[in-house]
C-alpha cells in the first residue's frame, strides 16, 4: 500500500496562471478530502467526496477553485488565475468514512510568484 | 460550528522532560465527537497518533497519552519524558458525526532540545 499519492510535490506558478494538483487515494477508501495548510490557518478544509460524489465544498474559494473526482482512483484540485495568497501546502487525504482515521498524502507545495 | 483550538504554536522542551500540548474543542452538532491527535514528522506526511471515541476514556500511543474530558471539553496531549525524535508538528482534530469532515486545530510545533 503506497498510501495517498500526491503529484507534483512542488509546483511554482506565475501569478494569473492555472495550477492543477493530483491525488490518488488509497484503494478502497470511499472518502477523499482536500485541505490547505498554512502557518496562519493551520489545516483548512476545502472540499470532500464520498464515493466520487461531491459532498461538501464549503471551504473552497468559489471563484477560482474547483475539484473533481472522475473515478475512484484519482481526484484533482484546480486553481485558476493563481494569486500569491494561494501559496500553501495542499493536502489530499482519504479514509473509509468520515468518522474514522484519515490518511494523508505528503502534500503539494504550491508557490505563486 | 464545530472547532478545535490549540493555543501554543510552538513548544520547546528539554529531552527527558515532560510535555503537555493543549487542545480544547467545541462541538455544536453532536454531544460527544470523536477526538484525534495527528503528527507530522519532518519529511513525512501527517499521520494518526491516537484517537478516543468515548468521553472519559484515554488513548495512548508511542508514549503519548490524551484523555477525553467532556467536562472541560479538552483533549490535551501528554508525555512523561520526551525524546529528540518526538520533534514534530502535532494536530488535534475532531469528527462530529458521519457525513462531515474532520476539523483540525492550527497545530503545535514541538522542538525537543538536548
């Protein structure tokens, strides 16, 4: 079991460019989460899927962020027109359910210059 | 809404000394949420350290302990004697009920010095 895999590990984008982050959850896990980690906010919830269906995206900045889960083996987080304040570590996680242990990937560090 | 508060952003402790990292929670959607401590060691991903799902119970792992105190709504992490290898970032989290995501505190960076 390779755990939750996130690619790329590091990404640098210019202001205004698009960034796509990829996540491969653990096989068999029904819930997939995206969090954003910053020094100020800590672990900030963005969105989650259950059985590939979007359940709660209340943490997503609506205008430029979007997430998809086209199949059970991967999810993407897309940020359009990136801004310097989007710079953070984006964490993908998966679990068997929402009330159980969550397994995290190592994260993608996004830097917007 | 539901939330978790960690008041210390960073804690420095000398090796072999005792440790306590504070965590308090607020749960409005459920009386007794599940409580977790996660840890991120340098260069590694965030991983579960321990969890407690029953109020009044204690969880333990790797020498760390945390007791679910419903009276004070606290879930402090303690260790009697820390080692340099315990240096990491520790996150307290709660899960209110099925169908919602886990909520995390802002994290406490522990630095253990010789």
